[in-house]
């Protein structure tokens, strides 16, 4: 698999139309299982095919149970300068519900160990709306996160995906299903407590200390092109979107024949418009009315401005200069508001 991924990097070195990389992100699976030598091999291939900004943000997703002193040193030596640790909860009861293998104490120890080994740029993932998560425990989860002095939080409401083990357990009534009202209460608590702790709510699910926004994800929300490597990886170049097949053996066989196995869709003007609305509305910067006019034309911009009037009247969105941003109230309905504004 790693050999195939390294080969794909070479096959797709011209996809972005530029040789300069400003961010690199290892995610979408369990990259924290990679050894130092395996990471070194990937980086050598990247540097052979791309110019990497010396100040590039290089993130690796890690599970708490994969984090050891030896592995952290290997990550740092390989070039990783940011960790995203999938903690989910500091409650063992929640972790059991989520079928996670690490414990709450392991999660705390993992963050402290990473900091002790020179990782100062750390993001942690937390999930709220878990049926086993009380308001008191959610408050404790947040306090624990703040006390660890991490500079970035990614917090998501629990969603149950179809055809998953959790979906089946809920269907069979073996575990409690998600309560949307409780999720909304947790989200309100999160916005208040994170603000008091000095975090900026710069995207619906992301909070950061000043100067520590995720550069990689911010580029995505701002519509910058990106290249995805490996099975199921998605890529975007402002004109089209493509995604590699998800079957591992087929992916490897195809790459071995120097063929990148992907599906591709050309984006229509309507799809580009809707995607801009969806991604930008989620951010602190919001939707630029000027950009709508320049990139999508007067007709689209005027229609959009007519559609926002009810949302402005209902105080779900507000104008800040030439940008349209969600109010606190609107943040509870971000996806629905975006859908209302689609062409």
C-alpha cells in the first residue's frame, strides 16, 4: 500500500498546477500506525515531486493508544509538526459507547506526552451529543481540554451513519439513540465555554487560540485546490472533483500499472456556487457578496441577496461589511441555512 501511494504521488505531481505545498495532512485512517522509516519514505517521495514550504503545516492524525515516546520522536524527526489526536471524550462511559479502545486517562497521558516531546501545535477531537454524556460530564470534558492547554479543538455532534455498528445497536435498541435537543444544549455550552477560555470559533466545528487556526482546513474552506493520495482520497482543482476507488487491492493493482483509479465529476457553475455557499458560511469570514458578484455574475448575486432577506429579518445571519456571516443563533442551523441559499 505504501509503495503504491508513493508511486501515486509521482503520477500526480502536476495535478495542482503548482509545485509548492504549504500544508500536508496525514489522515483518513490510522496514520499514527506508520513507523518513522515509513513516514521518511513518504516524505522523500513528496520532496522529490514537490517543493515544500519550509514553514509548511504538516499534520498527522493519531489515536491516543498509538502514542508512545518512541513513536512521537519518530514523528517529529520525520517532519510532523502538528498532531490531531482523536480523543472523543474524557469519560470512559462515553468511550465505551463509541467503541473506542483507549481510556480517558490514556487520552490525557497522550496529550501530555506529546507536549513533553516537543509538540506544541496540538488539536484534539471531542464529540458531544453522546447519549451517555451528561451536561456535567460535557462541562468536565471541556475543562479537561482547556487545562491541557491545547491550542485547537475540533468538536462534532455525534451523528449515526447508516450501515454502521452503532446504527445497528440503536435499531436493535441495545443502546440509546441520539437526542438532538441535548446536542444543541451541548453546542451552546461549547460556544460559551470555549470563548471564555480564549478560543476563537472560526468554523462551526473548530475552535482555536489566536494564531492557531488549522491552515490545511482553512485552505479547504476557502476553496483552495488540494490533492488526495490513497484509496478513497478526494482531490479538487477548482474545475472538477475526483476520488480514488476505495478497494485496496484494486487500487494497488491499478497504480502498479501506472494508472490512477478514480472517478471524476466536472463542476457546473451551480455546483460551484452551492459549494462556495456551503463551505464559506461555516466560517468566521462568511460569504463575500463581492466575490459572489465577481465570480458568479450579477444575476446570481441579486437572487442570493433576495433570498437572504428572511434570514436577516430572523437574525440567523448578519452583514459584517461586505460579508454575510452566521449569528450565534444561525450557527445551530448552518446546514439548513446553506441549503436555503443554494441555487
